[in-house]
C-alpha cells in the first residue's frame, strides 16, 4: 500500500485500519486482503453487490475523458469556476478526496495550484485509474479503485475537502469521512447546458433542473451548512470534434447507439448547408459548496467528575 495513505484509508468492509504488504492491503481488524493490481490498490469488496452500480468508464471512454480534459484545460469555463472555488478552501496539508476521479485531471490541476496538500482520487473504472496514474505522478497525489456508491474506504473525519464532479455518491458516507469544518463541493452541469445538442438527441440523459436543490435540502437534513449554489451560464463556440468527444466520454456514451449523430452534426452547418468550424452552444455549470460544522470545543472545568 502507498505509505502516505495508511493514516487515511480504511477497510471498506469493517472500517478497520490497514497493514502494509507488498502485494495487498490487509485489514488489521477483519484480516481481509485487498490486492494491488499493477500500481493500483483495489479496494472494491468483491463480496458486495450494488444494483445501482454501473460498470464505470471503458478503456476508450477513459482515454477520451483524458484527451478531452487536455484539450479543454483548467482555463475552460466549466473547469475554471470549480478550480477557483476549490483553491479557496484547500490549504497547506489539506487532505482532498475526489469521488469518481476519472483520469485524475482535476486533482492534477489542483495539485499545481496547491502542491502542499494531499490528493486522493477514487474511481470504479480500472482503465480510468490507469490513465490517471500515467498522467499524474507525485508524492502528494494517489489513486485507488473504489466505488462511491458503497462504504468509502476512508477513515472517519479524515477529509478536509471532498469533491464530487459528475459522479454518484452516498451523502451519509460523504459526511462520515468529512472532517469537522471540512468542505464538500458538488459540480454538475445545468439543465440548459449544451441544450442545442441535447434537444437534437433526446435519447441522451441530461441534467435535471432540481438536482442541486434536492441535494441541498438533504444535506441540511443531515446537519450540513449549505451555501447558495454558484450558477454560471453563458455561451461558447466549440468545434464539432470537441462536442463529440465530450458526449462520447461521459455517461451519455452508454446511450450513444440510440442517437442519430447526423442530427447533432447539422449544428455545424450554416443556413446554406455549408460546414462551419465552430457553432455557438449554451453552457450552464452549477457548483454547490457545503460545510461540516467545526468541532465543538468543551470549556475547561466542565467535566462530569466530582469536585
């Protein structure tokens, strides 16, 4: 196991701590061994079945996601807004967890901004993690295989910042592993994002208008402080290859066989039918920032012992 993670990771079956081993991480409490596959520790419990758990990115999708991130970069509107929000709360020594990290691009960008923090990405897709480990190497950034739809292989109250970008999550687990005073950041596309494309491809799943409102209400029920959502709307001219790469590298790719791609391609034709390099597309990004209350400090002399 990666030594710097020993005080951070926990057994996904019982929550116990791990012992180091050359080929596996062995739980000190229940003695279950989780293997290392190449450079990646596999913390998915094979005895657990989750009906809502998808297969994760295929190798082709993982490559496309990494390539798409390279083309867009940290300055693209959808990335810049999230990075700025996170950079404001990631301090020196912070432990940052990315749920559904994919090829690890976001953690790489954040590590460039704050190299003194520690970063851990988890994803169910082994191909995505292989892309991540190839692209991002460093003492302060690591990746393990795990599912965000199950008990997280993370110790209680050990994460200062938790990121959820286009990935599923169990909010009870997010709160369990979030440290007092820690920040949870959720990024999602708005219902109007790329509406010109999705209107032409109704078979593709698209974001719902009420997603963040529902999540904010649930977080408040669980005792988490929630800021007003950040909503960034606008328009961008993009090329057809960038658009198709984006569609084919996110969960919509599992439904792409139901779409007539020509309908989408026609967006890159003018009124006379001539091809054009770029087309104006509506953009909408939403960011939800929530905070766990700081730990309560007990006043001195307030013990229960007899005087």
